[in-house]
C-alpha cells in the first residue's frame, strides 16, 4: 500500500470514527429538540429555556450512557493507528 492510499484510508477511518462517536449525543439532542418543539407548538408556549434545558440534560445523560462505548471506540482507533504507524513512516 502506498503512502497516499494509506493516508486516504486513515483519514476516512478517522472521520468515520469521529462521526460514530458524536452520533449518539447529536441524535439525542435532535430527538429531544424536535419533541420539545412539537410540544411548544401544540401548547403555544414559546419559552426559550424550555427548549434549551431539556436538550442539555438529555445530551448529558446520553454522554454518560454512551461514554464507555465512545472511549472504547476511540481507544481501538488509536491502537490501530499506532500499530499502523510503521507502515506510514516507510
């Protein structure tokens, strides 16, 4: 494998890992935000803190729930990157 192919594959894998790690928190924020917006539209209550606080709390809860998986994914990516480092240096 040439250096260009390795760098391209490594960059793609880095982006996919970043997307996978960020996805649970972002999806949770999206779902809670849409739910709160629907409730606000139905009740005609347009309070800004009502939309912000539940999103932050849900995203923090999602972070605590998914944190072990997120750390494991990042450690595995780092391990593979360090193991492939001699291939990249050649």
